[in-house]
């Protein structure tokens, strides 16, 4: 292949990455678990850019670094398909639609003092999202669960999550258990004084009360994006500690409205930062807040991506990755159960979820069209009432 042909191929792949993640940025409702499921449908099953094992390894790697998992998966997949340019385009393509939608809703909020209702939309979309996640869990589980040990770790992570054990502790513990278990013979013949895996907390100085300014707000979001592991509830805790308690820039009601907007819009939940930035500083504030909270993800993925093949080739690191993968799977099952209880609230939503599951498993229906169909069904149900 000549240099010109190689450049044309890479440009074509870059366009493919941009088109896919812009589409997903407009249609990926339901939070990280649903996003991961939709990514798998698009890049493993339909486009075959990566196989299931590679996809699982990327997912495991995102769980080892701070930041929003689904956005980091978009960045990883962009790199796998189109190199360094794809890394930027994949992440930016997934973030941009959600950011623009949130800025529009934030403008309505500031002008009229209320968030637009989207209950009818989510009423129909959520059951479809549950079916999409279940299909992804079934497919990923067949690759991630490689024997009794990984199955036991998956079930343990599921059970311990419901007992309130920290998610990050479960991920690292699962990785260590499988790593040691799969290499037990090697461990017996190796002179090891011990394995230490400290999960040290980050001690940050208290913020002094200060008048609002854009650079300081950017630094706060940059800090949050650099250290935040876990779910949207963890994000809520960080935002409340900084913006409500320490600085007094937001009220509790404004923060809850921001979290609600992040939950009901498609794309990454971290666009909650976009809403807060707009409320505090208009369009410049929204852009800086978005940049601050997402920039660390691009840096962490760029630094960690080259090491993923090495992790898989090392028996010890491969065991760690296998353990993180099955622990992640257990956590996804737990989250799916919680989402299911909140989403399947009556006969209509149960039937909608079953219909979506049938179309997925029997006919391999496109997830984007299923989400659109769920939204339409939700609208029709609202009109009938």
C-alpha cells in the first residue's frame, strides 16, 4: 500500500469514527452500562472493528483509570480504528452532541427557571435500554467468564455491591484474586514478600470561599475529572462538596437539576458539568467546564492504551485484567437490576422490554432504531392517557 493509499484509508476510518460517535452522542440514553452495550453492538457485532476479547480488555482498562467509562471507551475505540486522530475524534464526537443539547436545556433553565419535562421520552426509552444491556451482558459474559474462578469473582462482586462495598475496591480485589488464582503455581515458586495494593485516598485542600471566576471553575472540574472513580452518585458528592458547600456557587436544588439534566439527555452523564458551567458562566462557562471534566480522560487513555496489549501478554497482568473484567461484569449486572426495577414499572414497560429483547436476540435489531422506537412508544402512551 502506497503512502497516499494509506492516508486515504486512515481518513476514511476517521470519518467512520466521527459518524458513529456523533450518532451515538445523540442516541445513547441510559447511562454508562447502556452506552457500553450500544458500543458493543456497533463496533463488535456490526462493524467488527474489534473482537469481544479486545473490547473487554479496553473496558477493563477504563475501569483502572479515573473518569467516565463510556467516554473513555469511545476514545479507546477511536484509537483502535483510526490511530491518534481517531482517539480525539471518537471522544469528541461522543461528547459534542450531548454538550450542545445540555447547553440548549441550560438556556431554557436560566431563562424560564425550570427544566423541560422529558418523562414521556424516558418512559419508553428505559425499558428498551434494559433489553440492550441484557443482550450485551450475555455476549460479554461468554467471553469474560473463563472458568470457576472468574465466575465466582463475578458473583462475589455482584453480591458485595448490594452489601454496600465500594465499587473501586471490588474491581481491584477481583483483579488481584484472579491474578493470584490463575498464577498460583507460579506464586509458589516465586520469592514474594507479599502483594500490596494500597487504595490511597486523595487529600485535597479545602477551597476557600471565593467569588466566581472562570479559570478557578475550570480547575475544579479538571480536578474532578482527574480523580473521580465510580457512578453518577460519586460525581454528585464531588460537585456538592465543591460547588455547594465550599464555594456556595450553587444551591442544592440547582445541583439536583444539573444531575437530572445529565441523566435524561443522551451521551455521557458528565455533561452535568456543562449545565453547571452554563448556569454559572454562560456559554464560556459551559465550554470550559466541559473541557475541564473530560480532558483528563483523553490524557489517561493516551497514556494507558499502548500498555493494554502488554497487559494481555503478561500472565500476571492478564490475570489482573481478567479479574477486573469479570468484576466489572458483576457490577454491570447489579446496576442493570437497579435500573430494571426503576424502569419496568407497569405492564406496558415490561412488554416493551420483552419486545426489544426479542428483536435483539432473534433479529439482531439495530439499537439506535430500538431506542427511537422506545421514545415513540413513550410519546404515544402519553397521548393515549
